[in-house]
């Protein structure tokens, strides 16, 4: 679940710096990975249920059953609304078509060719993990949608590859925005990746593109022991751009009347992918790895360092 942006106040900026973020031991990373395995099982179960005619509530039930079978607590159920509205009611966020994140599962029926985003969080023995996938509903021509989903995963893994100790988060964000923009797509801002551990959302915010707010107030240095949920949100064909200062444009979104669902304009298509990732002395370690999924290695090789031109 993407963390909502925090207003740029002095106290919030201090809280988002890595000095106030917990650093996890190897044993604690292993514990988070156990929660990550439950998340991966829930995503697999929900993905297997995606077909034309299925309701989004059925996907939630599949995810919830898998979490229960794994002995995991769903962290999204009852999650407080940051704007004071009703708490989130489901184990999975299920967002369809132009919906970006935080879709509430219900009676909506999936149609062939639609792009469905499934986001699941879990707690096991007090430790949390969070991940998301984007799935094309079978039964229609899907080459363009499949290519878009592949671009979303490439964007995520371009960022993960830069999660080396000593790199700035802005270097990670730059790698993701460059990949998305080179593929002809835009990115959403305002709903971010985030720290994760004992709580589902912890400091710092971890955005997927470079903005003045990140560069000037919210950047941080990656240290061994940091664990972050990394989650770019791409908009098909939106063609983001970068100005002379290196700051990126973003695609505007709005929160629906239900107080949760974040959506782009009608007619746009959005993809959301996410992993929980630990920074180790040897590089990034994916803690929500799914068997047979893209980039299945525990450790992502170093892509050449932190340079934005590398």
C-alpha cells in the first residue's frame, strides 16, 4: 500500500531522514522475509483468480484465504484513513484500469483485457511486508498491456539495482523515472514507497521520481539494514519529461469519493508493482520474492553504482 505524501513541514522532513529510520539486523530481515513469503502466496492466489467475470471482492477473498493459511495477519484491514474517513475494509487493494492504488474490493466485475493491480500487506510474528502486482485479465488482445506491465517491472528493478549502500535515494528514484520515461510512460507522485518493519508504513518516504521536494528536503542515504517498500506507479503512454534541473513531471491523480481509491483521468491505464527490499552490505535483497516471477534472485547485482549517468 502506497504511503500518502506527508505535508512539507519541518518536523515531517526531519522524521523522514534516515537517521530516524530503524536499521534491521540480518535476523530481522529474515523475519520480514517470512512475512514477505505470506504476501507472495497471497498475490499468487489472487493472481490465479483473475479472469473475466470475477469480482474484485473474489480476488480479495483469495488473498485473505492465503494469508490465513500462512498464519499471517492482513495489515490493510482496518488501516486508518489519513483523511479521517472510514478505515480500509479489505486484505487486498484491488485497482482496475485507470485506478492507481488503494482500490476497495467489491462487486465490480473484471473484463477481458483490463489491467488489475493487486496490493497485499501482511504481518507475521510482529514483522510486516508489502508487495503488489499488475495482472492483465485474460481473454482479449493483450500485447500492449503485457508490454506495459513488463515496463513497470523493469522500472521497479532498475530502482532496486541502485539500492546499494552509500547511494542516495534520489539516485534510485532517478533510475526508475529514467526507465519509465524511456519506455514512453509517466509516473504518479504523491503516493510513495516507504520504510517498513514493525509497522506497515515507517519513515522514510521513498518516491519513484525526482522532484524538488525530494532533492531539497527528503533525500537520504541508503545504509545496510534499511528495509523499504519500493513501488513505482506508471501511467501508460503519459510520456513523462525532465526539466533542466533534473526534476520530473508527474501524472495528476485524484482520490475518489470512497476516500481511498486513487485514480488517473478516465481512459488512462495505470500499472503498480512493488517489492519489499532490504539494503545489505552486498546490495539489495528482495524480501517478497515470488517463485517463478521476474528477477527471482534474492540479490540484485550492482548495476554500476550511484551515478545518474551510469
